[in-house]
C-alpha cells in the first residue's frame, strides 16, 4: 500500500496546456547572460591539441580550411576550367566541344597533382615543434592567427563565388549573415582626419549578387556582446527559433494533439507581414504558458522596461506590446 501511495504522489506531466507541450522548451534560458555578451568558449581537447603550440594549430587549421576549399572546388574541376580558359584564349578557332575534349585530356595529370599535394602536407606536418613562449605572447599569437584564418576564409568564399557561383548562391541564400572582409583607412576631410570604411560598395554588391538571405527562414543571433541590442531583440529571435523547431520536430517535445499544435503546423515559413497575425496568435498562447510555468525567464525583459506594478501590467507590456513589436520586426515584407 505504501508503494502504491508513493507512486501515485509522483507529479505527472501537465496535460491541460493549450500547447500540449509536456517537455521544457528552454525558452529564454540564460537571457541575463545574453545581455552580458555570453558565448560558449570551447575547451581544448585533452588528447591532441594540448601537445601542440599555437603556430602548429594555426598551420593545421589553415590546411584544413584549404582542404574544404579544395573539396568545394576540386583539383579536377579547377584544372579543367583553367585549361578551357587557356585553350579558348590561345586557340580561338576551336569550337566549344573541341575545347572541352582537349581539356578532358588533362585528367591524367590530376593523379600527379594530388600526389604532390599530399606529399607537401605530409612534409609540413613533419616540421618540428617551436620552443615554448610566454603565455601573453602565446595569447597574442593565437588571436592573430584566428584573425588571419577567418580573414583568409572570407577571401576563399569570394574566390569560390567566382569559380563555383551556383554552389555558393545555394549556400548563401539560406543564411542571413555572411563573412566579408572590410577595412578602414584614414581620410582627411576639411582639415580633419576621419576613418573611412573600405570595400563597402563591394560588400553590398557581393551580398546582393550571392543572394544572401533570399530563402532564409530563421534569423541568426549571437551572444557576443559586441553589438548592443535590446533583450527583446534576442527574445524575439529565440521565440521564433523555438516555434520553428517545435513545428519541424513536434515529437521532440512529447506534444499531445491540440488546436495550438495544429495551428502551428499549418503556419508557412518564413513568417511574413501578411502571415504575422497567424504567427502571433500561436506565439501568444506559447508565451502566456511560459509566463505561468517559468516567469523568471521574463525577468530581464521586465527589468529592461523598468516596470513597477501589478503582474497583469507587466505581462501586458512585456508580451502584448514589446514582444509583439519585436516579433513583427522579424517578419519579412514579402
């Protein structure tokens, strides 16, 4: 009898929620850290990286980066393209078909090229380790190497956009952010020296031509702290991300069938100004439940608005006003 009583006292998942969600969604978890610029910093591996110096790690990453480029634009395709361009320039009388046939004859060179590349990589990895250096200098070298590798990576993306246009457009159109190298130069204007952004026009034209964010669904957001944003900016993006995850994988959240679930699954992505009212109807039910279940996650939003008063007033200003406006700002115009 005691065992039966103990088992009956175990709390059962709530089944009366309008959303039908039985699992925790993690909505707004850690929002106070977001405002302080929190990002997870990866820990070093215990088996390999701890035995390597910063120059060795940077050299290996650079090789891995070049390997990704090589796989996106293979040596075979690269050699074929270059040969076709050379033949078209040197032999203008040849037809397109003849150029392709002659270019195909260079395929036998590929094996030698790949063999030489593998030998070069093996030779580089046999370079002896450098002597230990001071911790401060090591940190500086690590940051410098990271900047170089990422800058080099953005340059490779520009190269691939020229060489593999269709491939890179297919990748970029689903992203809302894309790395582009920009710079600053000093410019004297009316006797005063000012900083001028370089490559600005190129960056704009490049991102337009690559089709950035033309088919994106979820906006990205990073917890760097470098860009000062309202907590509602982060909350709206996290809300939209959670809703789309639930929509695509309702089984992950142990959802029972409900009107809210059916309304969510019926929504079309991406969210637009025209469909926003239907998205907000679903989001409002979700937020109201989160307010009851986990009110602490809304504390950064309440503090940001500096609300003092009844909970009903807090809820109206946070959810019905500010969150609705922030989510509306994410909706696409078309």
